[in-house]
């Protein structure tokens, strides 16, 4: 599964050089961070609504959109899925309460 994230991250990096007329992602990059964040927010809301409805196919579809746009946001910030995976690996084995307590100290 990590392969698909790496492949997608590579494509998203390549789209930074693409013409906004030819690429949806290049158009998002061209519009800037606020437009990308708006898209992430929209997709998060749609994911929540799909989960509330309980339609598994729609939950999967909307979550894929949310992940995709989140990856666009990360790439725009010169981050990638490996940065998030490393953070998750760092947290692995910590209880959620312990991790949260570590943040406030």
C-alpha cells in the first residue's frame, strides 16, 4: 500500500511543473494554499457526511478524495506521505493518552 502513496507523491511533485490548463493538480497549486485548504475542508465535510449516512462505498470514495487533497496540501508544503508515516510510526505503541500528554509538555 505504501507504494501507491509514493507513486502518487511522485505524480503530485511532477504536477508542480505542469501547466494549470492541462492538470487539475497544477491548477490547485497555481491557485495557492488557500484554495488547496478549502478543498481539503470540503472533502473532510463530505467524508463526515458519508460516514453519517453509513454508505460504505461513499465513505471509501470521499475518504479517497480527502486523502488525495491532503496529499496535494502536503506536496505544496514540500512534505510527503513518508513524513506522515514516520510520525505515525513514532507514535506506534504509545497510548493515545500518553501521546496527547507528551504534546502539552
